[in-house]
C-alpha cells in the first residue's frame, strides 16, 4: 500500500468502472476479503482486459475518479498526464506490468500479469465469480478472482506480505463449493446452455449464475 493512499472506499471505484463498462477482475486481498477471508483492507487490485477500447474506458474511468499515477505522474489542468496518454495510446499500458494509481477513494493497482497468471484477465476470468457487496447502504456486483486463484498467485509471488496473508486463508476455502441448497443437477442443467461461468458462487448470498465468460457487465441471471 502506498504511504500516501487514502482509505479505501471501493464502491466509488467500482461504480466508475461499471459506468464506463470496463472489463476487469478484482484480485489480491480485496477479492479474498469479499469471499470471507479475514484480511486487512488496504487497496484494490485490478486485472483489466487489455483491448484498445477497454484500456481507453479504464483510463477515462480513472480520470473521472481524479486518479494520478503514484510514481512518475505529472498533472496538467488537474488531470493525470499518464492517463491522458493511455487515452491516446492504449498500448502504452504494456510499458509496465504494474501501475499504481492514487484516487480520493483509495489506491488502485493495475496488474497486467499477476503472479501465476501471465495472461492476466484472460486467465483469471475462467474461474471468476461475481460477489454482491454492500457498503453504507449501496449494493454493487464485483467480478472477483476465485479464492483458489488468489491463493495460487500469493503462493507464487512468495513475498513476506503474501505469506502472512496466506496464513489467514481458512483451509476449507481451498476448494470452492456450491451452497448446499443448490443441487448439482440444477447447476448441470443450466450449465449445459454454455452461457455461464463455471463458478456460480456468491458467498453469503443466494446463489446466482453469472456470465463472466460471455462479457459479464454486472447483470447476473
């Protein structure tokens, strides 16, 4: 977490991303927190799809949030020059594997190639789930990397902070399970339509089937 980062208020960040229809997966500790792992809430890590249109939408979303890059950014007319560059040349996103942006709503880290997932978004979306999150009366749907994928990434990264976090992952989360009231027969029948992701789980909420692999935009069935 950057020393100058504001306390994390994720609802504002997610709403801005959704407004611009950005394709992304939340990974790292915040993804695990939304799935009932007891970790400290510090920042939000995103693996964005790296298509030209998606990076432009992401840059505009971050501009609207008042974001600036934490390391070498300059500001022109109150706006980040790096984000303006991404709007004009989305390929510039590939000049780094990790981008750290500071916003009034907390730190946003863009992880193009998270540890264990060299293709970033394209790898993580295979097992991603949608978690319904409520804060201060606001309800949002958050596309999250699965607990298994978060654990795998932290194990491969093998940093001190990752090892400390892994010690807090309950063992029963190692393999994700469907809630008992959802029968495997019902799930099999729905999945035969090939419209939905393979992990239709929302912890602590009634199960919903999400279409992440088909361009999910927060509308779960």
